C-alpha cells in the first residue's frame, strides 16, 4: 500500500517538473524577432542608419540604428504584419520595405536591404527615386569626408600650436657657449616640426574645402584655419591670402572681424603698418564689442614699429574702451614719452634737461601701476615715472613724493 502511494507521488512530481520545463518554451513562442543588414549604394555595410519597425496600421513600434557592420535587430516582436522603414541621409527621405509576417513558429524574420541592388531595380521602374537615393548617399559620404579632413586638420593645428610654444620658449633660453651648437640643433628641429605640422594641417583643410564645394557656408572656417596654420609657421604672405579668402567667404559680419584682426597681426609682424591699420580699423567697425582689442593690437603694432606718435591715438581709444588693461595704459604712457621732440620740447642746460611732458603721460603710467602693481606693466610704468621726474623738474607722482605738478 505504501509503495503504491510512493509511485503516485513520484508520478505527480514528474508531471509538475514536465510542466515547468515546457512553460518557458510555450511563453517564448508568443514573440518573434526581426533582424537584418543595411548596405549602401556601393554594397558596403551602412553604419549609423536609423531603422524603424512599422505595424500594418502605420504605427512605429521600434526604432534603432545599424551597428558598424550595418546590422540591426528588433527583439520581442508580437506576431503580426510589419514593414521595415529605413531613414536615408539628408533630406531624410524614408524607404519602406515590403509587408512581411512575424511568426514565432518560423523563427527570426530577416529583412535585409542592399541599396546597390535596390537602386539597380528602381533605375528601371522609377529613375527619379533611384537618383534621389543615390544623391542622398553621396551627400552623406561628402559630409563625413569633410568632417574627417577638418578634424584631422584641427589635430595637426593643435600639435603645431604646441610645437610653436615649445619653439618660442627654446629660443628664449640662455645657454653656455659650449652648449650653443646643441641648442641650435634643437631650435632647428622644432622649426622643422612646426613647418611639417603646418603643411599637414593646411593639406587637410584644403581637402575639406575642396570636398565641401566653394558655395559651402563653412568655407570661411576652412580658410581661416589655413591662415592660422600658415601664421604659426611664419608664412606671412600665405597667411594673409588665406585670411582674405576667409573674409571674402564670410562677408561683412562680426565673425569676419576676427579674421581682419588676425590679418592685422600678420601685417604688423611683416612690417606693413599701413595695411595693419586698415585691417584693425575694419575689425573694430565690424565688431564694436571687441573694438578695444583691435585698437590695442593696432597700437602695439605701431609701438613695435617705432611709430610712437601714431600709436597714441589707437592706444587712447583702447584705454577708453577697456580702462582695465594695464598693458594699454603702460604703452600709452610710453608712446606719449616717445613722441617728445627733444629739439622742440626740451631745454638743456649745463647740468640738466627740462622737457615738456605731454598731457596724460603721468596719469597713464599711474593707471598701469594701479592695475598691475606687482606685474610687468606696473614695474615698467614705475620706471617710466622715475624717468619723467628726471626729465622734468616739475613732475611728481603719487609713487614718488608729493605732487607739485601733474601732466
């Protein structure tokens, strides 16, 4: 009797285990999946393409993107009729495949799209649509090519900037006589590195410009980037030409102001002061918010060229627009001193020289000291004030005794 009961219990347990084993399979059969591969007009795997699963009522059920191999997958899809829609590159037209059935009993529904074959078929039945798809793919490839070349150019330009900074620091080093040959070799190597990186950067920007086409709205960026690469390498004529091309592409806009400013810097470095003035003035006109920087750069250009009297006006404008620039105040003071004509403004006696100091000189130096008390411009301004006291007996400042007279 007990043995019969045990057999009954074992039978019930086996039946329950069988139900548990079969249950997951029965549940899984209620859903299917859709997968496939998208290939472009050259028959190559098409990565990053948006793929949608559309129901027979026109509802979007799922959306995904193809992986690097052009594959996509929709899992856990209920049985029914569907279409796969492929979103093509700009202008973002949709290509819809044929209706197909998801039947879990038949396994995965595979929906592949090879646009090389699709175009070949459509070119016979619908030439216009086939041509549109082809143009969209070509446009996508062009955009990717432009972006790739431009990013590569930016990478070379960043390396060139770093190499130029290293070169500038190396050239300022003071070395013993027995190390000068090795030091010069290091300098020459860095110069060559800057030149090579400049060529590589320009080459990439040129390719980006060519691929984009002359009517592309980003042409000014490509040309300005070339200008920077040439500028860093000291290729002044090439840099100026590139900046002119950037300006021509952008037209009279605030953004073009920076190109005029950069061109002014190159003109200044090459000693073409009048051309630099025109560029800086145009920069200030196009972007009044950044006019102080343009006028300061112009003043620095004239100052470095030894045209101190002419530097006074732009430096005055720079201090009016940006009264917190210690550099501009110091240079203004120094330019005012430099504009003194010793034959007309100074009286020389046996033991001293007494000069007429231009109005605003002391105030400019004092402002530089006030803004930069412990910095280089403040230190140079203090030296300038000491020099003024030596040049004129009537000069005294708040940094050198009681004030008697202030010019």
